[in-house]
C-alpha cells in the first residue's frame, strides 16, 4: 500500500494531469456545445450545427462565452487525467505479475482506471454540467450540490470503463508506431469509443444536470429516452478525438524523458 501511494507521486501521474489541462483549452468549446446540444434535446428545442453555434456565440458574446464551465473543468481535469493515465501504468504493472495476455491485461487495466477516474471526477463534472445548463441558483446551493454530486455515477462508470479500456488497448498495442501514427490511432479510437458509449454519456448528463438525487430504474429510464440517446454523438466524438489525440501525444512524448 505504501508503494502504491509513492507511485501516485510519480512524475508520470503528474504528467497525466498536465496533459489534461493542455487538451482542455483545445477541446472545451466542443465540450460546451456537446452539453448545450444535450440540453436542447432534453428540452426539445432546436440548436444550430456545431460551427455555426460556436461562431455566433463568439461573435455576439465574446470568446469567453464558449469557455463557460472551464474553471471547474480545469480543477477536475488534472486529477481526472492523473488517474486516467497514471492508473493505467500502475494497474498494468500490477497485472504483469499474473502473466495475463496483453489484450486482456489492457482491458482489465481500462476497467480499473475507468472506475477510479469516475469517482475522482464526478463531483466537479456535475458542477461543470450545471454551469453550462445555466442552473446558477442550483450551483450556489452547496448542500444540494454535494448531495447530488454522484448523480448518474453508474452511467459514468460504465462509460468510462469501456472508453478507458479502448484507449488503453490503442495506446499500448501501437506503442511501437511513430508519434503521428500513434496520435491518429488514439484520436480515432477516442472518436469511435465515444460513439459507442454515447447512450451512457447521454444518461450521465441527464442525471448530472438534475438538482435532486432521483430514484429511478436504469432500464426504464434508458428505454424512456431511447429515441434521443444517440443525438449529439458527433460533438462528443470531436471532443474525445481531440482529447485523446493531444493528451496521449503529450503524455507519451514527455514520458520518454522521465
């Protein structure tokens, strides 16, 4: 256990956090649109296509308008990516002791990483989503925010576990490729994985935007929104593609010098 916490202070963990901060500045406008698009779907209101929506917001409200929610995201992304990249290395090293086949090892590592990452990022992810949804009064009610900070966490765990397993496979299987090829593989994997996990992300956002901790049946809620869950897939896929391409590039290249 002591050795585990020593590893948590390893430079690789810190590097994972730094890569997350860098990627956020590039991808947040797309993330902003993704949440706004999901909000529009839930409220049955039309919304402009991605580039038109971002252009109009920047033109009439300034560049800062598409960076709403960035502050909690920056506080969140450092520990989130610290867990995302750091836990992969730690869990793979741990699983090496059991002589598990590489493919299975990377999948197991992703499942472990996705679960840990979810508990690390969930409270501030809820805050970011509420800010973008313009629930200003609800954001200020700290008691309610803390009470519902784990809203939708089961959806997030499923989403993150699948996503992390895919990226862990991609980043390790193609580690002998050059930087550009590895960037493309990880970026493409992020894009495809986000499409596959879109239904889980939709449900996660629905419950993160809710103020009260609701009681619900997972199956019934999933069925209730079955016609809506794939809408907004591509904005999220763009975010994931940018995040995984840039994040993995930074992490993998700086890791060589550690």
